[in-house]
C-alpha cells in the first residue's frame, strides 16, 4: 500500500475527503518526526514503539584489503512491534 492508497482508505473509513485525510496523515507524520528528532519515544498502542538509538563509532576491517576504517557514530530508527500486532502476525494473515 502506498501513500495515495492509504489516504484513500483512510478517507473512505472515516468519511473524510481525500484532502482532509491527506492533511491528517501529513500532520501525524510531522508530529511523529519532530518527537523522534527530539529523542523521544513514539508508542502507538496495539501497533508498536519507534525509538531513535545512537550507534557508537566502531572500527571495521575491509576483508579484501585488510585495511581498518573508522565508521562514525550515527542515529538509527528502531521499531519494536506491539504484543497485539505480534500475536496477529503469528496467527497468520487471513485471506480476504
């Protein structure tokens, strides 16, 4: 499902226009992005938790040249699915 399909489905389920649903999705994404950029955790009930973690710098070795290189630290977005979602995925996705 792409963004356009998601907005169409959201507008159909909620009875909004596509324009209003698109504004709702854009607002949600902006809020979520800002929270994560501030280092906060974003928990969505029955779906999961998003968190930004810092990966420390490390030394790696190129296997072909045996040259050692320093990989700088970076921020990574992590996702941990919620228990409800995990249970539904374990049971399998129903056909139809």
